[in-house]
C-alpha cells in the first residue's frame, strides 16, 4: 500500500503527521503560522532530519503569504526575520533545522538587499520551499535505492530512530528501501527498538511496517544490546542528525549501546546520512550537546535524565550511506574527507537556486 505523506501544504496551512496518535489512528497537526509550529518543534511533536527543515521552509513561505496584505514592506521584512529567529530558537542544537534556517536567512537577506517587494518575496520564498522539498525527496529516494541494493535476501535488520515516511520529506530512507526490497522478492525481517523517549520505533516504524505487511518485531530498548550479542543480524541502520568533521555522529536515543554491541558482535553499523547533517563547525562528538527533556519523572515521582539524542564515535561506524553511495572509511578513506563534500553539495545548490532564472523569473 501507499503510506500517507508526513506533510501536506496548502496556501493557508501546513499539516504534519501527529505520530502521538499512532498506532490507533493517524491524525495531523494543522499550523497556520510560525509560532505554533515552533512550539511543536520544541515539544518534539514534529521531528526527523528531513521533515523538520522541510516544515520550516514551508512555514516561512506561509508566514510571508499570511502577512502579505496586512503590513508595510518594512513590517513584512521584520516579520520574516522574526519568524526565522523563532524557528531557530525552537531546537537550537538540531543541525538540520539550524542549517535550513541559515539558508533561509540568506534568502531573506537577498530579497531585502535587492529590494524585492512583498508579492515578489512571497513568490520567491514559495519557490525556495518547493526547491528544498525537491532536494530532500530526491536525496531520500537516492539513499533508499542504495540501501535496497545493500539488503540481502533472507536478511534480518535492526532499524533505529526516525527514518520512516511519517518523519521524512518523502518515502523515508529506510522504510522505502525495505518495502522496495520486499517488492523485488527479498525476504526481510526487521527488529525495531522502542526508541524511548519519543517511542518512534513502537509508534511510527512498527505502524509503517505493519501497513506495508513487512515482517517485524518490536523490542524494549534495554534488550537490544543482548540481542546483538546473542542473535544473528545482517546490519543496523541508524539515521544521522549531525555528522561531525571526524565522522562522529549525533543520532537517535539508544544508538550508543547498539553501536558498541555491534562492534563486539561484528555486526555492520551503518549511518544513514543526509547532506544537510554534515557540520564543519563540530569537530567531534564532544561538540554535540545532549538535547535533554526537562522535568522527567519515573513512575515513583523521582526525577531522572532523558535525552532525545545519543552520540556514536566514528570508530564504531562501518559506513555512511549517502545519496552518492556507501562511504566506508576502511575502504574510501577517512571520514574527514566525506564531511566537506556533503556540506558543500547541499549548501551550493540552494545558494545557486536563489540566483537562478527559475527562482527569479518574476523579478526579472
């Protein structure tokens, strides 16, 4: 079956899948301005390394349309800048979101410096959002194709974190690959950790695989390392939220223990890496702060620490799956060679696009 999209965009609203409603039903959160979306980002209701930047790009274009007839050009430009500040503050440690905000900020500066009027600015921001969506979907599709070819027949995989369709811009890097492999006749069994605290495994991935009639099992997070050490797996697929210069990654909760268990058991651990996660400003995992929840308590009322992310050192990573193929440090060279390539290949197309005739035809 065809799974529903994570995001639906119209002229007056953005709707994003509300994964809290799963597995009972699928509902959508509706946003008509930036502020409620920023709060949803802050509350981890909208998440995923490609879904978040896509929602942000469309939200800025929506904010422009909503204020196009109700303010002066100075007020309009202030609104755009304020919306970007609000979105950046929602999750200031999440690399894909910050990257997208930085790129959109450069677009807004370009519009101001070149004296675009309100109508021209709205059209340009809508085109940029559509371009970002196209880039992300193309990248996800390419990565899914690579993973599909890597999946052997009669395989057992472990999948971590937010890499399904409902937390992605398009097909989802991993669920799209597994479904395509199944459609080619391959037998694939998937093990999914719960992924506390967002429960992205038990709520989202398990629901998606059930809809696609993929063989899967759901396990509690604490059992995962033991399973890696005592049972056979062909590999682990883990989404990347931030790729540091030395190849360390920030990723989904629970991944650190899984990576160490993979190393001990000789199981390949693959980092599924979108270009916009590459961060030249982060030297290593020491530059990846934990995003911790506030005021978390256990069933007895005792306060405890809970973070949405984990870190994995480069030496535990078998390879990085990118849209350009599998980069295996033992074969292709050090991770330090990979990061600048990925960072440049996402930034340059966006910068080139805002100067292109396709984007600026109305101004011209």
